[in-house]
């Protein structure tokens, strides 16, 4: 039964985990084990909500797919090379563990599956860390998310293959979704921006998954397919944002159900803790692979550190394999413990990674590819720099450039935006504002003003503080949306421009010009 006690314990454990500086989902896994001690069993409702969470996870992954990005060698090349290396490494470790500890009941097939599950990194953990640090708009965030998407696709293909049955002949009719894409997008547009859009997303994800199941195709693939069919539009991004909270909430039930299955045996617990510590090998392998494929060292280091963990999707693979009788169900509990240990390691690493890069800067640069050093942005003569060339940054750029001309420089990492700005002769460069390597190439003594118009307040604060640490003594102004953000900026000596406070004045000015 899904009663208030389950909710209260899940909330308490999640809060304790967050206060300790760890992801909340570690608390949810712990809550499952606590509930198991109270002899509470996972009812059908908990299982149904967990399944909905997995379906929404796959659907939102599909909504984010950008084939152009995923086809870059530094994305797919890194992902597949890392997958092969880690698969071989973990397979060796598990086979040795199976030989030394017969009680873990693991044959070669089981070792292959468990090793495969351990190669993934956690999408939920990575996005949470990047959001908390204000780095969602950075280059390493884009690369990490691209790698995660390919990993998730590999996991879905495994889930589909695990069904072990050929699709029905009627499955050919699923191809009709391609010509219907425009119709579905029009209906999505008609759904507006409120609860009807959310309901539309639920209906498409769950209904599509059920439809695929009816014709003998794994429903997980259906959810991913329909999400990918709608990817690439502004409306799909909005739909993804609306569904993500529901997806995270329902996945809590999945983590609870794992803990409710009980503790692993002592031998399995020992193996789980060992696997948890071995996650430290992941970033060590990721970093050289990325730099060899022409990723800048800083981007590679930050990306590798955030991917240094195990995945909740790997846990889905383990549960499915256990239900199919390929491995013992206790492996689900063991892997959940390994995931928790990996999150603790990764959280600690990500708190220190920026300091590690700055402290050993010359060492990391030894791995830089010659192709990377050729792509040095031209910042000569820049006296005013605008960080973030979205609507707000572009408006600020145009206003200042009318007076100061080519001494104004715009900075962004979105290639499509940069092409549009270059087409209308704005002076822009492609760079990550949070990357100190970019600022080392800028003559900061000649810069009078830096305007920060990035997406998140945390990112604005990160960049502003970094500029001060690098010795920049000029003026810094940043965009904020809330008063508490303005107070935090001003407490650090930066100027704050509150969008909402000044929106009325801008609106009135616009209307007066019309009159």
C-alpha cells in the first residue's frame, strides 16, 4: 500500500541526503532499505508508478535527441570506446569475484550483463550536479549529455533485445508515425502551455509505449521513438521541461522498490562496495579518450568527473535481467549500493574539479590536441564583453555597439546563434564563459566592462567570481530575475539588473514610441 509512511520516510531520507551534499536519490535508495526493515512490501501501485517513471525517462530522452550533435566523433567515439574498455574491465573484475566468492552466484552470462549495466553513467545525477553548479550551458555539459544519450540508447536496445520475441506483422504500421509527425506537432501546438500540454505528453508517452507493446515491440523503445520523433522544436523542449518533474517523482518509486527488495548477502555487499570504489576508473579512462578526439583538456576533465558514477538506467537493466532469470535478483540490491557509493565519490570529485584544473593547469594542457590550439578565438581590442548572446544579451550588445563599435565582443557557445549574429555583422566568438582557458587569452587589463547574461544565476555567479580570481578589476554586471539573486551579486561587489523590475519601464517606453 502506498501510504503516508512511505512518503514521509522517502522525504526524510531525501532531505538528509541533500543536506549532506549528496543527490537526493541516494536517500530514496536508503529509504527503500529502511522501509524493508519495517517489513513494508512494494504494492502494485508503487510498481505501476515506477514503470511510468521509466517510460517518461525514455520519452524525455527522445525529446532531447539531436542527431547532428551525437554524430560528432568526440561524442559517439568517446562513448563506444569507453563502453568497450569498461565492459572488459568490469567483466574481468566480476569473473574474478565470482571465482573467489561462489556465493554471489554469477556465471559468465550474468557477469556480461552486470558489466554492461556498470558502463553507464547516471543522467539524473549528472543533470542535478550541472544545475546545482550553474553549468548547464557549458561545453562540458553539452558533451556529457550527448554521451549520456548514446548510453541510454544502447540500454534501450538491450531492453528491446531482451524481449526475446519477434514483433508481429502489424508492427510495420508503426512506420505511419513518420508521415504523421506534422499532425502530432500541430496537436502539440494546440495544447498550449498549461496542463493540457502536460496531459498531451503523458498520453503520447504512455499510449505510444502501450501501442508498441500490442504489436510485439518493447514499450520502452516506443516511448524513446515517439520522443525522438518530436525532438528539435521549441515546443518539444517545453514539453520536456514540463514532464521532467513528473518523471523524477515517479522514479522515486523505482528507487524505493529496489531497497524494498531487501539487503544483499554479506558476500554481495562486499562486491557492491568494491564496485562502488572502482567507479574511480571511469573518469581516468574518459579523460584521455576525450582529449585524443580533440576535446579541450578542461572540457574533458569536467565532463569526465561528472560522468564518474553508475546509472539508475543500469539498475533498470539489472532488474529486467533478474526478472528474465539471467541473474539473481539480489544483484539489484547490490548494484543499488554500488550506485550510492559511486554518487558519494562523484559528488566529492565534482566539488574539487575546478580547483584541481587550476592547480595543475600546466599538466592538463599536456594532453591538448594540436587541433584544439588552432581554434583560438580572436578577442584583440575588446573593451566590453557580453557573455550570453540570447535575446537579453543581443539587446545589450546592439545598444552598446551603437556607441563603441567593434570594441564590443559577444561570447556564446551555441553554433546556430553565432551563425545568425555573424550574418548581421555582430562581432562574436565561440567560447565557454566559465572556462578560464578562454580568459587567459583575453587581455583583461584592457576590458572595462563585462555584462553577464547567461541562463542561470548560479552560472552568472560562477563566472563573476572566477573573473575576480583571475585578477579582473573592471566592472561586472549580471542579469537577475529575483531580488535574492540581486542581493547575492551585490554582496560580492557586482552590479545586478533585475529583469522583472525593469520590464514595466521597457514596456512603457516601447508603447510610447508606438504612440
